C-alpha cells in the first residue's frame, strides 16, 4: 500500500507530540498486564484510578491468584465487564504463578494463550515493557490510521500489517502512542476536530469532507 505522506506525518507527530509516556500506570510487567486487560472498553484514566489502589495489594501474580473472584470483582467493578475481567485475571495469575514462577513471559504465543490477553494486549506488553518493536492496534490506532490513509484495512490485524509495512520498526511504539493521543485529541470517533488538525492537509478523511 502506498501513502505519499508517511514521512511528513511522522515529522508532524514528532514536532507536536514528541516522546509520549505509556498511558497506563504500572511498576512491573504483571501490573502492566493487569492494566491492559482492565483497559478493554474502559478509559485509561479510569483504569489508572482503579490500579492506584490495586497495585498497593497486588504486585505479582501469586498475590492475585488466591483472590476470591467475587471480592476482586468489587475492586474493579467501575471499569466495565468486571465479571469476565476478574475471572480472566485470576486465571491468568494462577498460570503465571504456577507455570512461569510469577513472571510474565516475554513471548507473544505464551501471552496470547493467557485468558483475557489478545493480540493487541500482547503487543502492548511486549512493546511497552520488553521494548520489542511492536505495533499494537487499538480502536484509536485503527480509526486514525485508516482515516489518514496510513492504512486501508477493515480489521485491526490488517491495519497492523499496513502500518508495519510503511513505518520504520524503531518508530512503531512511538507511532502507536501518537495515533492514540491524536485520536483522543483531534480525531475522535464522533465529531472529529478536522478543521483544527495539523494533519488535515495529508488526511484522506478530511479531503472527502471538502
């Protein structure tokens, strides 16, 4: 897929956003995994409020593996889908405690085999904590990349393939965060601020509005 403005978009993102830190708070790989699972259909702001309390109690898998699911549900119920998330996180904690000696494996296949951890979540963990060149595609990345024209795909995985094909690998995680931040700041799902956007001259979606 060809997109003429890749370098221009990268430069404008760098100029406007620079070095963005991870949006989720964590102290270790396990806490990042917990935060990422909780973030499904939930804002990072809400997750950080929840984990501020959680991480004072749960710092490793064995801390959570012994927790009663109903009690844990009460601790995360403000993030939505708390029943499934509680069940998955406790099951995942048991696996990490028993099979991986309380560690989080730095391996994609091992991560996606864990309850509640999908492709995007595994890529976030590997890219954020283990510093691998990964390009996680969430709803913001999917929407903004396809609106701009960086991608032209109907699924997150195809969008990931499009992006990794035109973005230098050392910029994948930076671009991941730039696209998320841009999606929250300008390119919202509803009522995007197209006229104020510094990328409008290079955006396929904006050109269709003219």
